[in-house]
């Protein structure tokens, strides 16, 4: 089992920045990937970014490339999502997710690939 706890959401004006944190606990994290997804009201959950824990390879949705950065602190078992140049369209509940099985890069953007999810943190960007 893996437990994921997100924090760092809030209200920010367009153009501003936020940093989300996802603290992971439970099983050894040596063979996992952790991702951020988001879900706006009435919309499907969509992929934002992912990072492989050991190789630190990163993957981004086109909508956030160049604005968001995913990173991890191995000692703190924490994954961060630095969000810059925020837009009202980024408003959503942001979820952290983890998969413990080896997963092809092409499947890291698929919500069904992930076994564990956090409770979510709300990000609201005002215009």
C-alpha cells in the first residue's frame, strides 16, 4: 500500500505561481512513477505531469509544457509540481497518483495505469 497526501493548493491570480506537494508513504518507492492529474468541474480527469522515481525521467501534457515542472525529493519521499504562469484554465482539483509496476512511458498519461491516489487539492486561478 502507498498513501499519498497532497498540499499546496489555493487561490492565485492569473500569471501567478503555486507549488503542490505530494508526500508518499508506505511501500518502498524504488520502482514507481508518480503523476499529477487534474479534474475541473464537469470535465474528465486529465494528465498533467509524471516522474519516474529512480531515473527522474519526466513527462508533461502539452497544455503545461514550459509552465509546470515536476520534481522529487528522494529523502523526503515527496513529489512537487511547480506551476508558473497560471491561467484560469488551470483551475481544477489536482490529484497525485502512484503506480508501483513498471509502466511504459506511453501509458503514464493514462489514469487507469495508477493504483494509488491522493485526496486532491483545489487550485483556483482568477482572471
